C-alpha cells in the first residue's frame, strides 16, 4: 500500500453525529468540580523545604562574607598556569 492509497483511505472517514446534549453534560461536569485543597502533608513539606533552602542560602552568604580571601588576577593566572606575557611569536 503506497502513500496515495493511505491518503485515499482518509477520505472515507465520516463526521460523527454527536448528541445535542453532550456539550451541556460536559459543561455541567466541569462546573460540578470543586477545588481540592492541598493535603496538609504537602503544605508542611513545602514549608519545611522553603525554610531549609532559605537557611542554606543564608549560611552560604554569611560564610562567604566572613572569609576574606584576597585573590587577584595574578593568583588565578598562576593557578591555571597561564602565560603572563603577550608575545605572539615567543621571540
């Protein structure tokens, strides 16, 4: 079966007649749905997670500001073993 035959098969499909009350049934089911509150376990878990993340961030910020590391460009260059001269041809 080639592609043209497959496309011709699609022409045989007819539109289905839906009952006239189907839309109203669907709409009434949607309207009947109520908001379900989040379980208390989720609320406690989210709160605990947020507090832990906040505490971790504060701890990192406080330790970063307390330690005074004097790093300069020359320290980074020497640590990465980069060349400190700007000669292109190494003359």
